[in-house]
């Protein structure tokens, strides 16, 4: 899954595979229970500064209970799950799970994602795990970019070599402050979270999504409507909207772009451009009419 700002260019995409036993747990080990979320490393394991000390950003004693742009509050925690773990020489009746929980404005609590401790390299008799405080006070939120950050203290056992360190990860898929951040799944769909202020406007009445062939410069007058005037009702901040991808597969060496425009009270915006060092909005008048 690839993430880009308002303009999204797509060639191909591949799924992520879980990390190997004996390696520190990473982004590929998260299990997401809601659509549209993904994870990337900000600072990879073992998260050390030039002096060999754990970086402050990866310290699990960060700030707790951040609030995202949709008004939801988040908590990281480590629990013991009643599921036996037998690694051959290391056995216990339960195992550790680090999880991210969210509380919405109505007081409803739900689980967003989790990672489980696991057995390490076969024959080592040890497990790949995190410390007991790996999630409790380690979650912060970047409101501008819509990124939840979580630091975890990790332990792994490659062979007989004990390693420990930290990892700072970014959970993507939240509503941003301004930009429409689209995610693309080849031959399936693209989607995005409705921002707090779409393209800097106070809200959005509807969205229109276009696609076009990659050229230099891009010619938006030749864009093709993909989905128009959606959703049926005015969207809310944090709504996850999807559009079916019906675009033909590009020929080898070719590519297509996707762009989504937001309209609010008659004003349409679809991202920004830089001319001679000056930032300005793209001209919505060049976009073809969307719809019948």
C-alpha cells in the first residue's frame, strides 16, 4: 500500500509480510482491525543515538492519551493474553500483547491494533517480546500529518545472542489537518480519511476523484472522472471513503495518477503547486466536469 498526498501516482503495490522469528518485532507484525491503516518505521531498531544510547524519541515513557483530529483519544498498553506460549525451554500459560485502544466522543472504547509476543529462532528456547512498559505511555499524535507514533522496547533472541533496543513507529490512516492522503490498492480501490479541514476549507460537501496518464508537466485538463459527487451525505472528519479502481492497467513503463478534489459551499480545491518558490492552490477550473 502506498501513501501520497492529494496527488497519488500508482505503478504497483505488494503486501507486507510479518518479520522472521529471532528478529525484533516490527511494523509488519501489527494486526489492524479497521480498514485504511498502515505502519512505517520512523526510527528503526535499535533506535540509538551516535553515542550508543537509546534516543529520547524511542523512550517508552512518552506522553499518554493523545487525541486525533476526529476527537478520538488513544492509549497504548501491554496485557497478558490467556494463550499459552511454549518455545521449548521457555514456557508460560499466557503471552504479552501490546495494543492500541481508542475512545470515541461517545465514550465507546475499541481496539485499533495489536502485536503479540512470539517464539524466537527455533531451538533457542526464547521469545521475541517487548518490555512490560512497552506501550503504556508511549503514544503521541501528529495532528498536522495525521500520524500516531508509538515507541516500543523490544527484545529478541537470534540464536544464543540476546539483543534489546527500541523502535519508533508511525501508524498511518488517520484524518490529517488539511490534506487528502490517498492509499492505493492495485486493481481494487483507493481510499482516504476525511481531513479536519479539507484543503484548508471549513469542511467538505462532497469529493470528486479523477485519474490521468503521467505526463510532464501533468495536464489536468485531460483528467478522467473516476467517482463524482460522493458520498451521498455530507462526510464527517475521520470517515474512511473508498473508490473502486476501474482504471485500465498501464502498459509497461507507463503510469497513471489519481487526484481527489474537495468541494465546500461551491468552492473546489485539489492540492497545491509551487511556482518560482511560491506556494498556491491549483486552478480548479482546469478540471473537466465530473458527472453526467
